[in-house]
C-alpha cells in the first residue's frame, strides 16, 4: 500500500513510497526530511558511488561561495532560486543577507514537500525579504511572473539553478529554459549554476541505478554541454569549471575532484 502524507492547507498529498530527488539530496547532506524510500535509493547510489556525500557538500559550498560573491562583490540585492529543494544549512537568503541585509530572495519549486517546509525559507532580516512560489522550471513565464511580486525586475537579479537542469531530459530544452529565464531579466543580472558531469564511469553507473529507482531521472552531461548554458553571457573568472575549483576558500589537494561543473556569468 502506498504511504502518503497530507500537505497542510488542502494541498496535494505526498507519496512517501517513491524516492524523490529533493529528499534524497537532503539525506546525503545529513538532513532528516526524508523517508525510507529516499534513504534506500540514496544508499544504493552511495554504494555505487561512495563520493556522493562529498559531491553533495561540494555543491552546497559552491552555492555559498557564488551567492557570497554576488552579494558582497557584484552588488546583487535580488536572488531568484529555482529548484530550491528542502531547507538545509546556509540557504540562499541566509548567505545573501549576511553580506547584504537588504537582499530579497524568491524561492521556486514544484515539489509539495518543499511547500510543507517553506516556512523555514521565509525567515528574513528586517531589511530584506524572502518569498516562496510554487512553479515549474519548465514554465519560465510563470516563474518570472511569480517572482515579480517580490523582486523589482527593472534591477539586476541573480538566477540560481543549482543541480536542477539535469532533470530536464533534453539538452536543447534545458539550454532554452536558461535562455528564456535570462531573457526576462535585465542587463547586469547573473546566472549561478552547477550540475553533475558524465566523465566518471562510477558516477554514470550510480546515476543509471538512481534513475531506475523511481525517482525523477537526472541526466549527467559533458562539461561542453554545461558550458552551453552560458551562451551569450560573460563568465566571471575562473569561468565554467569544476565546482571545487571555482574560487575555493581553501586549497583542497586531498579532496577528490567533484563530478560537477558550474560557474557564474553576467548578462551584458
């Protein structure tokens, strides 16, 4: 029998018998917002690719560094985080508002479980503001329309796409989504993005097993395909690189290279 959890306020039910990427990611990061099916799928992936925990943390550290750069160095005060996932340590608004207390952050996801936990994302400094909207990455118009209620779209916005474009099965469609979203943001806006790459046989095999688990499939792509997301944008040095090589806080010679690429780029 399927196990389902009701979402408050009459929202959709959550099927806890089927693993979900946001909850599996939460499990890898050491969180508690996951269920047996998520832990089973996450553990199967871990057995095939023991470095997944390090990759999850590397992705989070990359996100923190890029947001810190955007708020402290690039002067960005508005953030649009699409494919938010479940709250964890150092959420986007927490990092941005440490550098810029007046920063505004809009979180976007279409997972009903994220909606349940959205209250943890809606804290803010007194000077800033956070909001959560339920929308699908595949509908850029709805994402931007919802963000407009909180963000001033005549001023630059940082678009955050952290580990979500792999859920778009067709690469051309994924590129189109990025271009569509960025086209709706003004000059001086930025893209911060990272996704897994297909260069590691162990990662590829683990990903195939994960995709067979019933969770929403995730497609690993080549570094060249990932760089295609940045077409027409101006990459911030060091460019689109392995995520642990993007402005690391400390040298990580003893840490295996992360099987993910990403970068930050500015819209001219």
